[in-house]
C-alpha cells in the first residue's frame, strides 16, 4: 500500500464538517463586541450542565485552572495532602502543589491505567483532605469504591475528567460522581475549542458560587456571595446587570477573595456550543475505531486497551503496549504513521517532585506502563483506508 501520512490527531476534518456553522458563530461574536461572560458563555454553561445532568457548570480559562480553582473552593491548601495517580498529565499533580498541598501518589491498575482503589486507604493520613481520580484516556475510574473510601474517611472527591467528556460509569456521566469535577477543552480533547478552555462542575451550589468568584479576582456579586458563605454572614448582595462585562461592571472593583483571572471567552464558548451537539456522535465514532483496532490487533504481540464492563470508554487516546515500543514507534514513523508516548515518566519520578522522596520501584505498575505504552492515531474522522493501512503497517513490523 502506498505510504500515507496519518497524524496522531487530525483536527482539520472535524472543522471541515462544521465549518460553515463555526465561521458563522465566530463572526457573530466578533460583530457583537461582547467577549467576556456574555450570552454564549452563559448558555454553554447551561447546556453543559444539561448534557451531564449536573446543577452547576463554571467555565474557566483552561483545564489546569479548573483543577486549581476546584481545590481552592474546597479549602485545600498548605499542609494538606491529596491522593492521586502518578500516571497522568503533569497538571493533575501540579494543581495540588500550586495551592500549597502535597500530592500523594497511589499506583495504578495495569488493565485500566486508573488509580487502584485497593491501594488508596493505606496512603490516607491525618493530613489527607481529598482523592483526585483521573479518568485517564477516557476510561472511567471505579467511582463506587473511591466514593465509599472518601465517605468512610470524610474526604472530598475531585474528578479530573479532562480526557473523559461523555464517558459513563454504570450509566452515569463522568463528572457527576464526586463533590466537584473538572474538564479541559484543549483543542485535541474529544470536545475541544480553538485555544484553551476548561470547566468546573458540581451539584453543590455554594461551591459553584465560590468557583465563580475565584475565576474573576474574587470580585463582584459572586465575590460577595462567596465571602458570605465562607464567613457565615448574611450581608445584602449588591447586583449590577446594567452593563456589558466586556466594557464595564461597577462591581468588579470590589474584591472579597484572592482569586484568579480565568474566564472562558465568548468565541470559545460559541464554538463549544456547536461542538457539544456533536460530541456523542464523535465519541461513538471513536469507539467504533477502537473496536476495529481491537479486533484486528488481537492476534499480535501488542496489548490492546481494556474496557471495563460497567463503563463507556470514549478513547481520547488509543493506547497500545509493546515490549519493543521504541523500535515499533520508529518503524511506524517511517511508514508515515504518527504515534505518541503517554506518559514517558510517571509523576512520582519527575524531577519537579524529587523532594517528595519517591524512587524507582515505588509504584511499579505506573513505571511498567510508562516504559511500554504508546498511542496510535485516534480521531472520529479516521477513514477505513487509513485504519487498514495502520493495521497492515503494525502487522508488518518485524516481518
């Protein structure tokens, strides 16, 4: 078969499929001159809440900010510990460190790549305040067990659902199974915008108010409401709905908390509103692609992804395992097939966390996976010809 160039993730065909609508909504925002917390942001938050089945959605500038703000809203900070996974993107642990807390790493399961619930309790101390499971690559964690442990020890649960929009655990959408959850809309995510974006979701109205305050300098009406909640007071709330947030809001100069400047802009919200309507279709296409890969690679020496019977995996990435990863990745590159290594260094062995004292061998499953795993092309618009070429190329390795 003729050499092809197949990217790991190709964003162009998705854009082309909804190009007219995306261009229209983008131009509408530009012509409106309303760019900050306008109608598109407000409507997207409502639509996102409806899609998940959650009470509150608070959009922010990116997925990392979503984690940081969620942690701060829960009051987690200096001297606290948060249990999480070492096999994930750095932002998960980074957010914990950013608020002054310490990430405590628990090893993962070799089949799902997710945090092993059976190893959580042994890491709980008097300083532990929360568990932060990550639904890695779109595969939901075992939330029943995690929530039971959290309830037993009076801990918060924060879902890092950055890679898992639309995935389900026992028929319930990921993001609705904890005290608070976060999503990323980085362009390569299953639901991605044309830049950075993130979302915090919660059924707790007080937490939602605090998050709204923290995303905008702890100011204004939400800042005052959050201050009242945190200080158990009942002062009258001042409101000002007379002006466009882009130009002037008289209340933004009254600050009640130390917050952030992290807001999803109107253009990104308008784009995401369009894409949210397509997400289930795109996720189902990813699942079909995964089934094709699984079926055609089952007789090779590669380990294909596992999907638990109680979950709906949305395959943000399609991850294989190989004892000859470096050689296979190089071979596929020569065939024009892009791959990605997720993740080459587990978080407990990153130099940024050298001071925590972990050493090689402490979390063997995460280390084992980091040496073996890699991703092959996965996006909804993969053609049959491209998938067949990828399979034939992989099977040709070593022949």
